[in-house]
């Protein structure tokens, strides 16, 4: 079964030849100190590749983004992307080339920027993999994509491509990884070079303020947790997925929620993201999604399911247990706290004593979750973070 899935997700020979021809043609237009990186260089890319990473080496970190900008100025379809070090996206024959300036280094500790280490990542993966491993990496990426767990971007916070590569290399295969991942516990330590004795020692040494549930030590830079972006929620989803996995096609097919799938109390929102860099637009949308979840719970609604989807268009959906009663009670301070009791009486009507506490009865403005969210999305928090939501 996995072989049949591989045929569907791996690039065909004709696609490999076609993409290679485009990459080779593009590189000829760049300086000799340009090399290919990312999944393309490692042979772990999936069918239908849309972007390829290229790195242009410079001897010193001296305005290298500006130097690269001049080199690329001859291209028409070019976008400058701002970051810790600016890089460029160039459209060429159907492929987006991300052209990144880096400083040439021999060891990770000499890096000025995380991108400088990219050649060492490529070298490590290629050295520690074979055909089985690379096929396993493709399978893992496809599995994660289908379950919305792929990508370290701030709006996803899942497993990056490099994390996938390290994991499959470390465990020796796709199925081997899933077998072990089904046993993972929070603050799981994976240390390919066995630099640290345990998770506590690793946690004290890592260069990050947020450790995350998975401590995956970078085999070329032992002070870095490559899985630092991974959230506890996505870690738990993957462990659950590993426990339930069977070599069936259904695990590799993305289940897309439809508006028609929702119950009568379900809420579906069509969202138009900001016209900004994908990572920024996505992060802003997730802020809005989390805000709706947080405010719905705070108001008293019980969420039984929720999710969001973003490819060409974006959608949020929420499933609620039911409507709320119109009247509800709020328990105030103990009657012995006289100052607080007086303040509570001024803030609430219909107060009475229940046992040792003062209690007020209030009336909700909304009892229906759909009406509540319809009003909520008009708030000053939501409107600056998405172009449109309805």
C-alpha cells in the first residue's frame, strides 16, 4: 500500500527531468557561488513542486542582501522578502525560486544567521539517508500535509521539512518513526549526536526561550532545537496519528470540512486574509480564529469542534454544544468582604445571599452562538487583522 501511495506523491521521472532543466537554466543566470538547497537538493520533494531554494554564498556578511538585489535586478518578476536577512523570490518558468544570501561557513558556530547553516543541513541529510529514507521522508511530509501538521510557519507551528528529514533519518524509516512516535511523551528528547544525557540537560543548554514539547537537537548545531516552533496541540495530534496509523490511503487524504457538514448550531466563516506576506497574513488570521474561540468560551458557549482551512480561500468553522439559557447567575465575593460586596452590588442587579456568598442574576445578550459570533467579528480586534470576514 505504501508503494502505491509513493507513486502518487513522489515526482515522476519526467517531472524530475523537467524541473531539473528549469533549475539548471535559472542557475546559469546567477553567479558561480550559487547552490541549490531545501528539499530539492536533498531529493525529498513531493510531486508538483512550486518552489526551489537557492543560496548565494558571500565571503563576508556585509550588505549581502543589497549585493544580491543588484545581481537579481535583471529579472522582471522579483519580490523582496524582509526578514532577519532579506531574501528574494523570483518567478521563472512556473517555479518560484527563493534566492537567499548567505555567508560561507565551515561549521555552524561560525554562522551569522540561521540561513548560513543551510548547506550543512543539506550535507547532513544526504550523508545520512538512502532511497528508503528519502521515500520515508516523502511519506511523512504527505501524511503531515493531509493532517494539517506540516510547516513551521507561525500560523501552522507544525513540523518543518528539515524536522521531517531528521526524524526519518534518526529512526531509519517512515514506519519505524511512527512506531516510536506513538510512545512519545511531552518534552521528548531526540538527539542524533547524543550530545545530552537527558531532556533536562538539553533544556538548560538550548538557545531558545520556548522549548516546546519536542526537543529535536539539530545534528549540525547542538545548541538548537529544530522543533521549537511545534505546539503542544500539534505534538499531541501527531502522537495520536502515529498510534492510529495504518498503511491505508485514507491517512494521506486531507479531510476538508464543508459548510454542509455543520449542524444547525455550527458557524462557518469565509475569511479573506490581509494582502501581505503569507506568514504574516496567516498569523493574523490565526489570531482572529483564537480570539473567536477564546471569547466564545469566556461568554459561556461550549465548543465541541473547531478548525480552519486555507489554500486559495480561507474558512473558519465552529461546532457548539447548544444555546445558552437567557438567565444565569454570577457568584460574587464572600459576604465577609464588605467592601467588595458593595462594589459587586453596584455592578450587578438582583443580588441575593446564597450561603456565604453574594450572588447576582444576569441576562445574556446572546443565547445563540451564531448571533454571538456575527457580532463578535465586527469588533476592533478582528477588523484590522483580516481584509474581510463573513
